[in-house]
């Protein structure tokens, strides 16, 4: 399924209509904001099955995972905003400097105006609608841009938004990079973007031309540290769950592990057991194991034969760059013949029997590992190790 790009003329008309609507003052009252928040909450309840079906089609997310990681998060955000909105809107008195007496000082929170919200594909519901909750609560209008890589979800979201909001208040624009380029070239009062650091730079560059405030939620590095004294079974189970959730396509999923050398073998075995407990002998048949979003994501992988595990192209360079690299036996799949049609991937661990410094080749940190892979570095943790982790780049 593919979505048609929203025409440029249509986008310009929506932006103009939203600017006029915001300037009318219709969005400013607390009563209006609360009504719109409750309307969105009711729509999420009414559209839950349709959104879950779309998430299953695009990402093979089970209804349980869809509710846990998408819908429940947005509804929880709405409840929080309804609970605190009155306090957030209330002017906050502040001391007045002597030179300004007898004036009085206070902080008054006011909406910025027109919000552009651009969401990624890995959590396409909550990463589009959570910022919308904030925009509604703040008294802004919003133009929403879902990801084209999850077209069924994008279509369902557009239908839901059109059903509950006037387009001069909240509207949806569909399309790929051409539409993104058009949107980023327009003037907005605030931009909320979730995506990769590379695209984040493009967004900030475009926004800087108009001095537009930008909120960036970007992917980064998410280390897990397992030291002596850890409960290996618990650590392996938690890391396996966090890494295989949404087929690893989570920006805060553990993308590499720092583990004490003495725990290497024990952890590898425990991790393999945890994967099999979660997804069985054949994860393809598991209703709770997701899929990579599209062929492009799957194309990042190199195929092996037999029981050989997948590896990222960048990971192949990593193997060459680091001596004594070993692949642990933690394969999620025994039969690789039918992986590509379902866009599944296997879990892998790189066990690097090298020193701590050698385990951080710089090019490894240029990639967001939105995949099922986990890198395991076998090190001897010392007091300075936490400083090494802290100094590693969060994103590039």
C-alpha cells in the first residue's frame, strides 16, 4: 500500500486556515482545550481496534504490544494533561526587582501558535499523537505528518483526526521526503520532530532560517552494563525483552552491552534461553514478535547460510576492525529460508575479546541500531569505565 502525497496547494491552504483559526483566539480557553483532549481520548477508544489492525499490518505488532507501547501511552498522557492543565495555565507570581516597583511580576504561559509534528515509523501512533496532546494542551493548532513507511497506520490516523477535529484546527498531511522538504521550508511557530540525528540536523537547519523553536526527539546510544553480582537470568530476560520489543526498532532499546569477562559465557546462554522463552523455537510463528518495517530496513542485513547469523553492513566493518571477534550462539531462528518475506531478523551478539578502548570503534556510533542486533563487549569493568560510557556519543 502506498499513500499519495498531499498536494502543495492543499498544504499551503491548511497552513493558512490554521493560522487564521489560531489568531481568532478559539483555541485559548481552558474549556476548549479540555474538550479537545477528551475528544481525542474518546477517539482513541473508538479507533483502538482499527489502529491495532493497522499496526499489525505494517509492523506485525500484536494487539497487546500495540496497546502497551502506543495507545495506552497516549491515553495516559491525556489523563496527565487533564489533571494538570489548570495549574499549568495559571499565572505564576514572581518577585519584582526593586528598580521596577511598584510593578508586579508574573509568568504567563501562552501558546506559540501553529505546530508542525513529524513522526517516525517505529512507533507511528504514539510518536504522532503524544506531541499532539501537548499542542492541544498548550492551545496551539497542529499539522500532523505521519510516516509513509507505515501507510496503513497513516491512513487510519488521518481518518480518525478528520472525524474528530476541524482541519483548521488539526489536520494531517501525507507523503514522503518531498512533502517533508516542503513542510520544513514553510514558516511554523514550533516544530516537533522525532527521527534520526541526520534528519534532525536537516530540520534544525531549515527551522533556523525562520528562528523557529524546535523540539527534537532523536535516536542515540543505549548501553546496558552487566557487572559481577548481577542476577544473570533477570538481566538476560530484561535485555532480551527490551531488545526484541518491536523487532528491536526502538530508539532506547539496548544496542550494546558492557559485561564483565567472567560472565560472558553464562550471559550468552541465559540470553539465548530468554529469547526462546519469549518467542519459542520459531519466532516467525510467534504472534508477539514484530517485523522490520520494509525492504530497505531488511536490506541493511547480509545473509549467511545454515545457522550463520545476520550482520549489518556496518557490523561487517566492525568485525574486520576488531581482532578476536566471536559470534555467540544466541540465534533466534534455526531455519533462515523464509525470513525475507516476513522481514524477520535474527538476534546476534558480538563478543569482542578485546580491551575496553578497542571495543569502541568510532564508526559504530554513527548508526542508530534500530534493529534486533545487540553488541556485547566483554570487558573488565573498572571505576573509570562509567566515564568511558558517559563520554561515548549519545548521537551523531
